[in-house]
C-alpha cells in the first residue's frame, strides 16, 4: 500500500461512507433479527417451509431501518450543495448511487442474514421439508428494493427530512399485507405463517419476485434521473414506472390464491386401536403424540367413540380436511413450528371426545356457584370432564377439575359408558356424578 | 484546452434571452469573466460545466461539442468546477473528501489517494489532510473545494467567485493557488472583484447584455478606464472607474 493510499481513512468496506453511518443500522438490524428469532431456536417442528416464509416475515422491521439508513446516506451525500455531488460530475448519475446503495444494502442485508443464521442452522439440523427458493429470493429482493426506495426518498428530499419519510413509507408498504390479501403478492411476507404441508401458490412467489425486481429497476432509474443534469424525460423510464403501477393493480383485480396444500409422505404408528400418522418431516413428534393421546383415549374407555385415526394437519390435501373440525373418524391434529404437544395433544384429544359445550345453552359459562343456573352447572360437568381427560395424559391427579378430584378412572369410564347419551346432550348435573353422591 | 463559444444563445423558460449570440474563445491560462449582475455570467458557466443544455449556437471544450450527449460526457472528465457556494461533508477528512471527489470525477478508486495527495499539495493543504472538514476555516474550505475540483487533473477549471467571503490573507492564498494552476491549464474565473482580475488573469472578458463586450488583457482593460480619480475611504479610484466602465459597456450593449 502506498503512503498516499494509507492516508485514506475510509475503509474499502464502507468507502466512501463513514463506517458509523453503515455499522449503526447494520448492528440494529442484527439485534432486531436475533431478538425476533432467538426464542424460536428451541421450537419443536421447525421446517424449511416456515423458515422460507420467515425470511420475509422477519424482515418487516429491519427493512424499515435499512431504508432509513439509505435515506440518511442519500440525504447526507447527494445534496446538490456538496462539492462532490454536482450533477455534471461523470459518476454522479450512476456510479455514486450504485456505490452508496451497494454498501448500505450489503451491510444491512448481510446483518439481517447473519441474524437469521441461528434459526437457519437449527432448521437445517431438523431437515424437514425443503427451502422455497423463490419465496426466499422474493423476500431478499424485496429487502433490497425497499432499501433502494429509502435511498430514493433521500435523493428526492436531499436532507434529513428524508429519513422519517423513508421510514414511514417503507413501514406502510410492509404493513399493507395485513390490510387485505391481494397485497401479499407485493409484500415481503404472507399474512400468516405457513409451515410443513403447505407451499405458496405457484404464481405468488414468482409474481412477488418479479414485482420487486421491477421496483428495483424503476427506483434505480428514477434515482439516476433525479441526479442527472440536464434532466430529460425518458420513455424507458416512464415505461418502468408504469409497469410497476400495473403490477400493483393486477393482484387487486385478480387475487391470487395464497397457499396450496402440499402433503408429504406419512409416518404412522398404532396404539389401542387408533392409528397415528404424521408428516414425515414431523416424525420426531410421533412418539410424543402417541404417548400423550393414548392415555386420554384409554381413560375415556368407550372404544367406538374414539377416532379411527389421529392425523397431522400437514398431511391434509385441502383446507376442508384440515380446518373443518373433527370428521367422522379422523382427528386432524395441527402440528406446527413452536407447538407444544404436552399442552395441545391432551386438550385436542379431550375436545374431540367431549360434547360441544354450546349444547348446554349456558352461553359458554360454566359455574358451580350457589347462584349458578342449571345449564351453567351442567356445562361445568362437561368442562370438568374435559380437564380430567386431558390430565390423564400425565397420569391424572392434581391437574384435574375439582368435580373429578376424587374420581377413580374406572368409575369415570363406567359413568361415561352409562350416561354417554345424556352427557352428549349436556343433561348431567354435578350432583349426579357417582363419586360425589 | 480551449473553450470556444460561437453565436451562443440561451433563453430561460418564459424569460428574456440571457445569452444573445455570445462568441468568445478562452485560451489556456487564467481568464477572468467580469460583468454586472444579471449579465449572464452564471448561465455561461452553467453551460460550460454542462449543467444546462446548449440549444442554440455552439460551445466546445477542446473538441467536445457540448450540444451533444457524447460531447458533454467526454467534456465532463476534462472539467473541474468550484461553485460559488458549496458545502463539505463535515464527518469526512480532507483527504477522504478530495479522494472521493476524484472518484466522482471518474478516477479509479486505487488512484484516488495519490490524486488527493497531489491536489492537496497544489493548494497547500497537505498539513491538514487528516483533519475532518468541519473544523476548517472559510479559506481552507475554499481550498478544499479547489482541490476537489482539481484531484482528477482537469484540463479546464471553472471557478465561480473563488475569493468571495474570504479575509484578505485567505484571498491572497487562494489567488496564489489559482495563479499556479493557470500555468498548465485553462482556468476561467468569474468574479466581481477587480483585484482578483488584476492579480490573477492573463486575459479578461466582460459580459454584458448576453455578449462579450470586451476581451483583452488587464492592462488593455485598464487603459479603457480614463479617470481613476475619486479615491475615497470606501474604495480606490480605480474601483469606481471600473464600475463606471462596466456600466458604460452595459449601456452600449
């Protein structure tokens, strides 16, 4: 390195920007991303479909920071009064904004990807499903495009006012997905968290990727046009802006389906006459599901009331199957990233076995108080049975309901067999429970 | 490198003709551009530095025709321009500022450090190279601006009021720098200060009514000023006489 080069303070990694202008937002983005994903590192059932969608979902606030940083850089370094930001200078129109945005996007996007790394590593070790490359590419392109939009705000405003304008604009754009579904095609993320057994609809990912690429081109051209002197209207530039406008309108005229079901192969086990099947990517969950569901079914004791199969919702072929509640003989169990089988399996099994509390006519109120109405007291029996059944997953005991505190499991099974019809129509009063008489 | 204007016209949208058939050749060396307010000095400089498009007449920078996009693009690499008012990014050092300016003017990044050093040496600012620009005085900032315009070694340097707002000592140093630069390039200085012209310029052009109404050496301009009496506490007799001359040229135009 020559002595003259050594005197340049700016590092090639940041040049020509002061490092603090880039490191501060990058550090903030890293912290935000780690904070947003840290609690998920020990989640059960993580999978690549979920992670692929998280690349966009977790970017929602970091991209706002990146856009603000880009606006600040543009506001500070493209002001017309600066001796090195004169519009006639040969590199003012293209190379300068390119260099600024490359440095800002590289650091901010790099920090974001580093922040996502722990969750990616954990997901990779589980190996369930496969990454959705188009969704990831769309999210990362969107991150870059919205950061460039922040830079454009800075070039247009040429001052610090650009920062709140960019932050507000990009925050608004990333929030539109929660206003209505058509915005999903134009946003970093879907309005829900997809997981194994789903995938984005075929048109959605490529449309989003195309939109963000087009936005990048239009923003880049508009930025160059603003920095140019003398300025002239360009038909190509006008066409790019018009194309962005058309791609924004199109999904509102013809809404896309958001996700489609993509059931994989099933892994099954059988216990007590009930078949338990999960998506192959959830194979690790099967033992826990069987171990927690079987005692509940055993405690219920009426074999013909049990489901023929407990099936992972990730195996459903359509939403009707997965979300329409208990079928005649298949219990669809949602297994998703972050689920807790110790809480959800016993509750779901018990829910399946006990009658709908709506039949009690108590408006979902259950009470054993002295002034409680008869319907409310009968509802308490149903709730009590539900809690007692769920507690059997852990051997019963203290986790049960007060009404069933002294109940012997065989006694409860016998009572269920005997009063099954009345129980189903919510006609059993607390005083009738055999172990309380 | 020569600046050649032939029958140059410029009309501001919805306004009067600012330049009206301006024909002038600026040769290498330091040339002063004088003229009353509103005479078209800033417009002419803006055309030379390609900020404004040439629509009527011809303007050449060497062989580059500034009425074409190709010509403007080629000319921009030969140009250095210090506007009358400019700002610096206070968080950058003097060296980083000048090196960045060199890169913005088209130099490769690896050459910028050396170019900055050379330019700072030319404007006698090497000892302040590592300071952040926010701590500089007005004269030092002006010299950083000149170094930024010089770093890519332009053949043509355009300075708009380079000594405006400086104290006498700073003005003297800037003049020394500009005079040195004029030895091997074309320097066009727009100014209101007759003293700048007297000490700096090998030739002078007086712009009035959109045309060059006088072109010659400073002694020739001086010769036109007949009556230099009337010295007062507020200015020299020559300054008064010069003002009258500019007015007279303007009226004639």
